[in-house]
């Protein structure tokens, strides 16, 4: 048996060696551990996109203004105060004079201008580079048609920055508080180039600074000594755990390894809702998110050329059953594209469920639509969805619902990239989609379906709709008139039916009782400066 | 000049090795075979790279396709930055010559890291997981196989057989879910996920090792049964050895197939860890692998594929080298 | 042995006759009774919609079932899943796709592997080197990678050619067969190589047998045990691969159902706060039992085919 013994011993020795090499453990647990989503694409705020990235960015950086977690108007950030001209097109911000980067370098207005111009450059790869299109010359500069000097962002002094807008924007302040527009350190980027996001080079201007980063595992922060204010009971260390799988996140939360779980798997919701966790103010915090889950119907597809057919499909879906019986996570049934409670000038509210939302009515509508196309029944079509379990469940449920009005669809699961490519190419019949608000305004949703918008993807073109949105843009400031226009536009969008809204997302967060200062909000972001731990 | 390392690695080196193998053939068969295998490693890597490159670019969906459409200029800027706007052939050539220098370029989805950095940070957890999984495989598989073979036809044998079938049938994600409930949530023995303390690696490696342990148990069982009927064991019995020593002798024979299987198992442990890594949030190579393929992170996917290919090749090779140590007959054939 | 064969036959027959059995519709979503644990309170229930079948035999099957059982269905004895579908019906229906994939894909991969391995073994020299290095390279491509991309490619090809007969089961069959033939090829080649130099082959050659006759009479029949051993290894591998595809969400498409998909859905329902154990235990048992039986039958078959009878 010597061979066997050698083999066993050597495999054990190998295991022990690797064990040793890895240097597990090491760091002690941070004061607060947030179970966040997937690892951020980059620590460069301009290149981030997801809500999970935004939470990390909000800890590391501070924008000109910052969002109020309770939903109020934006608050002071880097800017101490700001003024807007009478016609609403010139905004000037007064920076706090004591602004510092986390390495102690002063942060002045010209560097801030440089940071915004960098955001616009295509080589930066900013996903939301069109966010600043309301600024004079920004869109042209972004496309390489105008020099940087033509962009309406200027520093009038070391502590004042001025924005010239092309047209009035419904919520310009909220826009400036978005994480892609957080400032980046010019002095570091000019020295290190794209390597500035490495842990050893990284410099930020927010309430926390980066200590260490383990790819796909954890990001550790500590208070930024150069931050403006010192909160007495502030966190001494904060860790973001990067976890892709919500089930794993829940496991970590239950095992006490994270204090906040930013997502909860669908399957756990019924149990959690029935348990004492769900009591108001206790561990499970729910909030409607400004986001809508909907289906796109491709109007260029032969099956969906007719608006009546599209509306019939929308009518046959019982959203209340979907949200209360299948999802059960606090999602709101959606008859609108814009989510309830979205504000900044609009008073659009959730439409009451149509009384005639019955299968018979849907069937009749379908027959009318098909008759006008000279068809007897709708040819079977493909419903594209991602490989996410929630998507699969919703699609299967839809299949069944539509079967009841005699419509056959085949649910096809595709990986997310293939799905998006096919959607962008218009190579689909029906596909699931979701839209999350960038800022709290109905126009952010409705402008997706303008004929010029790249987010449209349904082939639906309506001059009347475009005109309504154009008019709404001229009405910024007059909330009543503007929301009337937007409501008219949305009515048109829903009756023409290139989309079938299904539900409005809800945030589901688990927060341990000792975490204080956490406010659930519709944009699902966390203000780390407000958090503290009281055991 | 830029392509010199690539030419050296993928053309000159295999030729030299094959030439050596041809000359060595006159002396020893075995050395020639090993040299030939070494020569085929760079060629295999090159072919795998080419095939993967073709597959990656044939598949619909690009790395920058998202729910929110990317502005056209930004897309162009990103493509220029990552060199995706060049002709396919140029991209492929650049990939090959980069590979020869060990540089796979920047990762498209983890933009703060280069592919080599991603791989280097992800390899240790994967190796740790794999090594422990192999340890579990042998520690559980061999005794179970021996036990079943010694009690052939009895209850123990049937139980082991059923366990083997169950472990072969259940995918690792199910196994992980089932084991987690008692060990993590009921008795709170082990942490739920991550690699932040040494005990955290026990459960994932067990889940990874159990299906392989089942295969090893099967190999040991059938190998021992065959050996127990063989002439060698009959000789041992005739020599009056106690039954325990006879079984040990039979096991020695059965180990031949286990060693031959080890190379395959080591490769399986490495490439099969992706589900486990995802479920236990372990920042290893497997999770990167699936993620990069699904995300169309072209550069990272290619880097990981090449690494896996080379590792699997080397592991299989090592198993072949080990074989004569356990089985003297292998040298002769 | 006989008992096992019979049991296996029963499983196969049940899978084949699913349209005739009084089972619930495996795709019938009923959110009213989602996640019911197993119960034997009622054995039969009436008045629910009957499953729809498509294909040439669908009509007669439905009529026969109606004649035998009326509208009676077996109640969800094994519980229901998150969409309120009967687990028992889903296991029975899943058996159809899982067994089909397991058998057809494994046989396909086995025949490709045997052919490849045997030709390599027979060709010897350069041809052998070329074929086996080709297999090595394909085998070196990590499986996961291949599977993700091949599925994406086939699915988009299917979307562009909706009239093609490539349905989703065919996609799964192709993918699983493509990635699983290589070990079989290696095993068969090794066997052919050793047979080529076996004494009885030399004897046949000396006796003047043509190469074709040697191949037909002496070599191929003797590779059967190895081929069957390779087959018993391939089947579980293919079933696990299918469940892995389901884990990635790229497996069987709704409303289709397979055991792998069920296991994945069961795994989703297995959270730290709540465990719907029946969603994982029953499909897992079905899969394990089938594999156990297939394994032991394959073993017995191999022993029987071994030259010289049961060794």
C-alpha cells in the first residue's frame, strides 16, 4: 500500500499548502457589511451603470448635489448653494471652499469642468454619456462635432461652476446627483491614466475612501479624513460584499455575515412576509421602485402589425393575479408605463384596473384585429426572455394566460446579451424588458418611445406622440400643464400598445435591527454617511 | 518583431520537440511519447484559441449590449479602446501574439483589471477548492469502494451502489442546497458563503468532491472485484496471507484505474467548480468563466479557456506520468 | 437482474404512455395552490383541464384516455411547485425528455465515438495521431464554454429559420451529444489497439482472413463491452449536463419540462428561510433510480458480452 499512502498524503499536503498560501481570514469583519449586487464594472463612476454600482459610488464620491433618501429635493453636496437664472437655462453652483480629495489635494471648479468633459468623451466609455445632452454643446461634443470650448460648462472662478442649458430640464438638479456624473480626480488620472482605479492609486471625494478591494468578493472602505463633516457616530469601516446570486445573499444574511441584503430571492418572499421579519420597521424593508417590468411587442413583426391584436394581448393579462399570487414581493400591478409616485412635475397616477379586463373582451378585440388582417388565428410567436428564474416564471404564466384566448407563444430563454442584441436589431416578436428610472420624472420613461430614441426598439413611430413630448418639454415649470401633456402621451402609448406593462418593481431589502439610519427609497440607493450601527 | 514570441512558442518549439521525439524514439519509447505530448501542448492551445475565437465572434450579442442602449459614439469609443474595431484576422493575430507573451489584454467587464490579473487573483481560490475536493474524492471514494467490494452482494454493497447512483445523478447545485440546510442553518457549523475564514472552504469542496468520490468508489469497487478474481490475488491467498493483506493487494491493482482517472478528475474539479463558486460566492476562476462567456467578455473568456486547456492538458499528462509508479506493467506496454 | 430490467422497462413504458395516463397537465399554472406539500388526502380529482398534446397520435391518445378515465386526474400527491403545477405530472412528463435525451444523445455520442475511436485504432500511425489529436483538441475545449456558445448559436439559427425541424429537444440532443463523445472514442481506440495485436487476430490473419472480415468478425464484436462501459458512463454525464444547462437557464424551454429543469426549480425554492423539499427530493429520486438501473443493466450487459461469457 505504499503507493496509496503516498497518494493520500501528497493530496493532503497539497491541500494544506494551498490552504496556507491563500492566507484566508486575515481581515476582521467590518463594522457594517452591505450585501450588494455583482462586482462593479469599474471604480470609475462614469463607467458604472447598475444600481448596485451606484450604492458603492455614493459612498466613495459626492456629486455637486446629493439625493435625499427620504425623497425630498436634492441637498447640498460639493456645492454649498446654487442659483438658477430666470429663464431656467443658466445654473451656477458655488462650491464649498474646503473641498478636498481623499489624498488632501484641493478640489476646484476647473478640475470639475475637466471631469464633466471627460465624461462626455467617447473614449471614456460612459454608459450614460447622453445624460448631459440638455447642456449647450454637450451632445455635439460627445459626437465629435464641436470642440470642448463649445460645451456650456465653465468655471467662472475657482469655486464657481456654471451650466448653460440648451432647454429647460425638468429636474436638472437630480440629474447632477446621478452617480455617473460624480467627479473624478484630474491630477490622478493625468498621472496614472486608466490605472487610476487601482486600489493603490485610487482617490475619491466622498465620505468614505477605498481601503482594499478583492475582485468579485469585497470592497472595504473607511472614513475619508478629508471629508467635509465628521459625524460623531459614523461608521469606522464599511464593507461591500459583491454577491451575484440573491439566494447566496440571503444565506449570508441569515448566517449573519452581512448586515444588509440588498435583494431577496423571489422564492423566499412568502415565508418572509408571513414571518415577524415583515412587520413595519423590522428587518424586511419594502419600497416601490421607480422601475417597470414590461413586454415589448415588435410592431414590425407580421403578427403584431395590428394595434388591436397588441391591445388584446395586454388586456388578457391579469396583473393583480401576477403580483399577488406569483411574485408576492410587494410589486405593484402595472397598467401604466410610468410607475406610481414618480414626480418632478407630473401628477400621473396609476390607472384603475380596466373594468372590461376580461378574457371575453380580450378575445373579441383579438378577433376584430385579426379579421382586419384577414387572419383567423394569431400565428404562434416567440416570447424572448432572459435566463433569470423570475423571467422564466412570468413567461410560463403568460403562456398560460394567452393560451386561454387562443394565442400560442413559445417562451425562449436567451442569455441577456443575445436578448439585447436581438431586441436592438428588431429581430423578435415579443420580448421582456425592464426600465429603471435614472431620475424621478415621468419623461424619463416616456421618452424611451420617442421615434428617435434608441431605447424604443419596437419600431413604433408616432408623430403625435413625439409632438406631445416636445410640447411637454416646453412646459417645464408648469407642472399641471406638463403632466396633462405627459398623461396624454402615455394614453396614446398604451392604447397603441407596442408595450404591455406588467408590474412595477419593488425593492426588497433585509436590514438587521442594529443598523440605523437606513431609509428605503424608490431609487434603491444607500447614503452611507447616514448609517450607523447600534448593537 | 512583435510576433516573435508567438512564432517561437507555437512554431519553433513544437518542431524542435517533435524532432527530439523522433530522435529519442530509437532509445526509449516512453520519452519519445512524452516529448511528443509536450510538443502538442502549444499546438492544442493554438487550435483551442482559434476555435474559441471563432465561436465567440460567431455568437450573437456583444459585450456592450445592454438594456439601456449605449450611445453610438460611446460604443465606437469603447470598441476602439479595446481594439474590437479591427479586422477579425488582425484581432486574432494580436490575440495569439499576446497569448505568447502571457498578455491577454484588458478585461471588458472588469475594466480595472487586465485578464492576467483577473486570472491570477482567481486562481488561488479555485486551486484551493480543487485540491480539497480531490482530497475528499480520495478520502471518501477509496474506503467506500473497498468496503463495497469486500462485502459484495451484502447490504453495505447495495447501500454504496445506491449512494453512488444518487451522487452521480444529483447536480452539484442540488447537493449544495441539500447539504447547506443542516450544516449551515440548523447546526451552524459552517459559514454560508465566501472564503473569509478557513472553514468556509469545507462545504463547497465537499459538494465538488462528492460526485467524483462516487466515480472513484465505483472504479475501486469494480477494480477490486476484478482483482480478487485474478491470478495475482489467488497467489496471495495460496501463500496464506490473511484476508486483510489480500484485500490490500487487490486494492493496489484497483488503484491503477483510479490514478488514470485522477488527471481527468483534477480537470473536472477545476472546470466543474463554476456552479459551486457561484452558489458559495467564491471569487474563483469557474464563476469568471461562466460570467465572461455569458457577458461576452471576449478577452477574459479566451484567457480562461486557454488557462483551463493548458491546465487540463498538464494534469492529464501528469496522471500518465504517475501511472507507471503505481502500475509497473504500464512501463512495458 | 430480471427485476431491474422489468423496473427499467416500467419506467420507460410509463414515460412513453404518459398521454394515456390520468395525469394532470404539467404546464397548467394554478396560483391558487402554489407550493402545496405532498398529501394523500385525495387520490383523484375531477373537472380540471386535461393536458393538450400535439402530433399525429394526439387525437387518438386523448380519446383513449377520456374513454378509460373520463376527466379524472391523479391529485398532486407529490405536492405542487411555485406555479401550482403537479410535481408528479411534471416528473412523468420530464421523464420523456430526460430519458429521450439520455438515450438518444448517449447512443449518438457512442456511435460517433466508437466510429472515431475504431477508425483511429485501425488506421494506426499518422491517421491515428491525426484523429486522436483532433479529439484531444475538441476535448480540451472546456465544456461549459462550448455549451453556452453552441446553445446560443443554435437558438439564433433556429430563430432565423423558423421552418426548420430543429426544435428545442433537437438542440439539446445535439449539444449534449457533441460534447460527450470524446471519452468513448478514447476508450474504444485503446481497446481496438490492443485487439489489433491480439493472438486471435494474428491467427485469423494467418488463416487468410481479409482485413474487412477481421474487422467485422473479430474486432468490432469485441469492442462491444468497452462501448457499453463507455455508454454507462455517458448517460449520467449527459443527464447532469442537461441539468447544468437548466441551471444556466438554457435547458428545456417552457412549457416543456425535464428532470434537470425540475431540480433547478427545486433548488430555487430551497432558501435559507424556507425549504420546499418535495421539489428536489422526488425528481432527484427519479433521476437517481433511473441511473442506478441503467448502470446495473449496462454492467450486466457488459459482462454478458464479454468474450468467454460471464467472467
